[in-house]
């Protein structure tokens, strides 16, 4: 492909690649400097539907945690139950929000789910309670059961590049998953009562 058109074609592709890189850099900067900080403010201003009062944790990081205050009772025992999402450039580029219900070690970070650990026992109790709920309710939010620390995971779409659409998708996801809060709270309370 030699000739006068080869130079034009090469410069076109080079310019295109530069524009793509600039766009990716701009999206990454938007995620880092705006999305990761403002999601919590948005949820405070426009809380998810339902009776829960929510705590917004880890603002300013590439992950965010949202927890109904009812689950705070497990923290003193080392059980960190929360919903987690990932406000990063990848989510913003793809228009994809992932919401996960997590059980983590509130003291050391990674929980041990092997054998007869307290985390394995609580995880089993939570999964059993959610299986019972999801099989007998027509209010089940979209999603699937996960493994390890991820009890449940759900995916939501929003307009790529639109931070407001991300915040609203997060609000919608939490509103839809609010039906899990009393189920998880009851399972957590019963497990904590057994440990006393």
C-alpha cells in the first residue's frame, strides 16, 4: 500500500488512536475525580427507596460500600455485611454497574469461609435465608448467588460516560435489593444470638 493515499490513511489511524487514548484518559480522570467521590453525596440527597437508613463507606476509592444501619450489629462480632459497587473508569466506559452483597471480616479484611469458621456458618445461613426468600417471593431483584465473600451479585446498565446515570443506577439497584435487608438482618441476628 504505497502511494499518496498510504500517508493519509496512516495519519488518519494515528489521529484516531490519539483521540481514543484521550477519551480513555478523560473517562479515567472523570471516574477518579468525580464518580468515586460523588456517589455517596448523590445517595444522601436521593436515598434509595425503602425504610432503611444507609451508611455510605469508602467514598473516593475504586469501590464503594453501602450498608443498611440494621447490619451494623454484626460489626462488633467482626462480620462486615454490605453492598459493594465499583465506581471506576471501566464501569463508566461500559455503562455497567455491578452490585454485590458481601460478607467480609470486619477486622482483618479477608474472611475465612472454610470448614466450620464463623464466616462459613454465617454465609451458609445467609444463603439459605435468601434461597428461601427468592423461591417464595415475586419481589426478587435481578442477580445470582456468588461464591466466597460475594453472597449475591447483580448487574445494571446505564448510559456510558454519564456519572448521573451511574448514580441513579446505583440508587435503583439498592432500592430493588432493599427487600434483602430484613431477610439478611434476621439471619444475622439469629446467628449472633447462637454465638452468645
